[in-house]
C-alpha cells in the first residue's frame, strides 16, 4: 500500500473530524468579587484578562469564597445568607441556597467534603455537603459567629462576638463534637489559622490583645497573647474592621493589624510574643505576606484607603508606597508571589503590580471590585 492510500484509509477509519473542545486548566484562574452588582469575574492570571462573568449571586457587599480541592468549583458566601456553588470552567451557577438572614464568610474542610458558613442571624454556623449543598448539621451559638476557619482533622473553629467564646467543631466522627472556650477576650471579631494548622488566633475588638488556641494540644489549650498592646496610646476610631484572615506569616513571624492604632504588630510565630511594630499610613485592614515572606503588603481603612504600603519583613521598615486609586479593598498574590493584584472599588478596576519593581504592569476593568481569590487557595489551610 502506498503512502496516499494509507492516509485515505486512516481518514476513513477515523470517521468525520470532531470539533476539538477548548481545554483550560484551573491553576491559572481566579475570581474577583463585584460587590455592587452581585456578580463575579473569572480571570486569567497569565493573560491579565477577564474571561467571563457569573451573575445572580445576591448581596456580595462582604463576600468571600473558597475553592474545591480540584480548583474547579468556588463556594461564594454572600452577606444575605446566600451560599452559591459556581463552576469557574463553565462559568455557571451549580446550586445556590439562602441558608440564613445575614452571613459573614465561610470555610471548606481539609478533605474538601464539607462547607461551613458563619452566620450573624440567627447566629452559629451551618455545615453543608460540598457536592450537593445539602445541610449536614446546624451548630447554634448565642450570638454572631465569625472568625470561621478550617483546621486539620475535619474541624472548623469559630468565635462568637456576643459571648466572648471560641468553639471547635469536630466533624470527623458520626456526630459533631463541639468544644467551647469561654472568656477568650471581649468581642472576638476575626481570626486566622497558621499554615501548619497548629494555632488559631482571634483578634479582639473590645480590648487590646488577642486569643490563641493550640490545636495540636490534647485537649486544645487557649491563652491570651499581646494583652494591652495599645496601653498608653490614644485609640483611633475604627472606620473598617481589620481582617486577620488575609494574615501574613513572614518566615518565623506573624504580622497583624493593630485595632484602634495606625500600626502593624510583629509576633514570634512559636512563642506568640511581640517582636516589633511598624507605624503605618493609616488604620490597617489587611496585612498580607508575599509568598516567601520577604514583603508584607498593607492596605487601609477610610479615609486613607487609596494607598498600599510595602514593608520589609527583615527590617520592619516601609520600602514602598503606591496609590492605586480610591477605596483599595483587597490584595491577592499570584502563587509564587511575582505579582500582586489590588482591587480599587471606586475606580472600577483591579491594578496588577510587579512585586519586585512595585510598578503597575496591567489593569482589569471590574464593577466595584472587592475580594480577589486565586485557585492556589484550594491548597492552603485557614482560608
């Protein structure tokens, strides 16, 4: 058989040519919350471009989200109590449930099978099957639940603003097991879990100080840290609650915004004692570490919220300051820290910075953007 005949035979055996579907991996994707329009943008990090929009997500005025382990699905937590599962590849809503009257974020279990939501009204947390969004369990509390984080061993940890409590919910067995820590400090408002899964730290709005729980201890142990860090200093008004969930761990240090003060606090990650402070441009909202930990990027509350400062984690000195525009709400780093994406709500854009030069290298138009979330988060604890 000559070459031409062989080619013709292969063509006949293969049948009619089928359309090749578009293939797209998830690792280069991200989601930007458009808080005013109840929508999210799906973005491509390498192309610095939006590739689609998903609408109909409800009140996203304080929205956050987490990703499934395969990075394909995102679970969006709306302020209206909405929990929405979206497919970022097909850019569609998979399922949406309104599970409470007022919510403040959520978390996904370490095995990716459970999604928990923290509720202001009626309080407590609800836990759902990550596949179907069917309710698994309802954990009531005597007030507003917040600072909800995932912890190793199919556990969730959250705090209660009204009762000064922190609770650990263990869902590894047939029935939920709840451990309550009382009197952890006045008005816990947000929290973080360290990247080794060992320590839960809750910030306190009603007093200077924080509360820490050693999750490795058996049983877990709680203690107060940094008591009275603002003693003797004039308290500043709080225009926007600081956030610990976008926390910064830089080497062997943890960097946290100081409530009521224009500074960030540096603490030793093991001893949880203070090692330094850096005076900042305004009241910090997020203090976030560039991957690798060498830099910490900080944004600020109104009326000084047009600015981002960059702090060197070795010297604790400010090494850069940018003004992306009015109302900088959130920042997110690419997985290896080469870029920082900054949402500028009142300019309807996201500005992309080179983290080495601190120069802008791109922009994406967005409607009142707030939170920025890249799929690398699927593989991190405490988010």
